[in-house]
């Protein structure tokens, strides 16, 4: 496998390099960011359904909140804010 | 027409680009109808035909994708449908979707709902920990580029999906330490014996089993607890008599699939036993609204394609191949019924939840806040269970299993959406005028 087609996204200020076609949810988990949001009582949560149903992977993408990370494909320069940074 | 709203006029609008939706759209477009497909995913194929970038696409999927591409049907990916309603002029339907924060309105004379299915989650202590995914959920994440290499994985729950997912994860370098099927051995064996009329399915099952050779596949065994602080560290499994702890990084747990009937319900289509009721044209109780695939009952991709073809032809007003397709439906539906019977979740799964177990993940509602004498609506009003962004898609099935409640109310928008999208969908007069001009 060559590294020619690598996509770089920025999650909580940190650069993540992934293969083209990788979802934002897979990029975050692959980088060890398992808690992508905090529940209403502050519990750690991460992707559950992987297919846009459960909303457990919701993050802020390019300043738009409530985006399901499992439904968005990583593109160069895409900025993600997870619960690691945004404590809400 | 308001600014920033895309209006599209079609004859047939298809919701969902899985096997059923692709087959429906292809047949409708081939019949000469202007056909538009709306799908939430970034790529076509739905969950079953999803594939890893660079990996081969299944032959059947490739065949249908190519045929779809030639058919002239148009697809809008990344479009979440938030509303569907009859137009005030009575000449069709208006489907409103949100795509990249913009409203998108598609007007059609007929609708095909191919909304597919989702996994059924039954709560257990610790199931909200990061590292716990669905079974199909883990497969979806793998196909979306997540590496499971070297991860210790437990796969638990029920249904024929456990085998292919175990094989796929093991093939991707995961250390699958246990596959636990909650159904008793006699049910699983009975199901396999029933497959003797379909040797290709049995062979496929054997191939999957060979894919994780060396990993125990146990029947009559289920997860009673997941443990960890910030993420999953271990699970406890039980056969109802003894328990055992297994250290692992990932738990894939789900109990089969359930139809996605929110949009059909929004259109007031009749739903029975959790599935959309259709006639032998795949038409729902609402004239002009057709339904195909998992939303009419869990039956797999092959059945979804046949239903999709029928729905697409019917929506297009064509009678081509209809008898042939109906003939092909029968054995596929028989097998689906057998599967549902063999893999029904066992009653003991109700005893695992503790007062502290979360039953609604969106609102962190714990079992202790719920009273068994309520109904789904009361639970929602008193505890907020089902009021979060998933709109009861996860906890609805959990509460149905635990308490026997049916959450049958659906409200606009069918998915969380921007106010501008919702407003675009409620002002439908422009669609009527558009159609007159078309």
C-alpha cells in the first residue's frame, strides 16, 4: 500500500492522516479518540451503530455542530471538535 | 421558491440507496420515469453493500450499481430525509431532505420507501462504554476505514450476522476471542437444517465459520456486563448458570435487525409487527407510496432486490416481469420467517438490566426511573426516554423488549434538522406550481 493518497484532517487541533474514503468516526477511533462526546450526565460515549442511527458519534465538523461522524467522509482540512476539547 | 433551497421534480422518488432502493430506482428509470434517489450515506449501497475503499465490491452489488448508472436515475448522497407529505394539490408527494446544511425538496408522483433496517440493541450494564459497538456497527466502521488489527474482540448477540462479522474482523487482523450466540443450540441447528434446501447458504455459513477458525462459537451464551471506566476493558458472559470474565478491547453486541419505519409512519402507512404492510405490488396502505426491502420485514439483500424491482415497476406503472418477480419472492420470504423464529431474543436478557442500567442513551434515562405500568408515551413524557436526537430509534426497541411497549408515534422532522430545512418542507405550494410547469 502506498501513501500517495493520504487525507489529513484536524481533530481537536491534532492532525490525523487517514486513507481516502475513511469516515470521520473511523479516523477518530483509529487515532485513539474513543470518547467523541459526553452524555447529558457527563459519561464518555463513542460510535455505537456506525450507520447514522444512534447519534452517539456526533461531533462538530467545520463549525457545524451535531454532525454524525460515521456519515461524513474525511476530506483534507476538515476540522473536527470532539468532547475531548468541547466539554459540553 | 426560497433562496438556498434546491427543488427537483421527478416522477418517482426513492428513499434509500441500499439494494432495495437501487433495484427500485433502476426499474423505474428503465421504465422511462424521471427517478431520484435520496440517501443518507456518503456512498450508494446502504449498509449491506458498503465496502472498504479499494476492496472489491460484491458481484451482485457491482451488477446493480452498473445497471443503476445506465438507467438514468439520479442519486443525491448525504441527504437526510426529514419530511415526506402529500402535496396540497393532491398530485403527488414532497420529500424534504437536508444535504450539507441546505434544504432539498424533491417532488414526485410516486414514492418508494426503501429505508432499510437498523440493529436492535438490548441494554446491559456497561453497554454505553466507548468500545462497545453494534455487530453490523463494527462491520460498518471497519468498512469505513477503522483498523481492528490486534484488537481483542468479543462478538455477542444473535442472528446470522454474527458469523460474517466474525470472519471479516478476523480477516482484518482482529483477535476474535469469542463469538457468543444467545439462541440455544437447538434453534441454531434447526435453522441450519432448514437451509438444506439452500445449500449455497449453508456453504456460505461454513466459509464464514472457517474465517475465524480457532475462535470458539458458543450458543446459549450472552453478555451480562461490560466493564471499564473511560472505555471498555472486559465483558462478563453467562449461560444463565455460570459466568466468566473476558478481557477485551472491543465488544460487538446486537440482537438482530429491525425495520426502519419512521418515514412510512410519518406518511401514515400501515405498520404491523414493526414492519410496513404492503400488497402484492409492494404498495403500502397509502396509494402512491410503495415500500421495499427490510422496512417490510427483515429478509436480506436478495429479497430486498426482488421487492425493490417490484416496487419500482409498480411505481412506474409497468407490469413487466411482475409475475416472475412475485414467484421469486415466496421462498425468500419463507426463509426470512424461519430466521426470525430461530433468533428471537431469550427472556433471560430482561433479567440482566439493573436499576442503574441506562435504557435511553440520548437522555441517560436509567431503568430505575421507569415504571412497568406505563406505556411508551408515558415513559417519554415522564423521563424523556426517546426525546433525544436518535428520536427513540435505539431506546424504542430496548423498551419494547423490556416492557412490551410499542413506540408508534413519529413527529416531524424525522431526523434532527435545521429550522430552515423544516420550513422549506412545510411550504409546498411551489412544488405544485413547479410540476405544472414541468
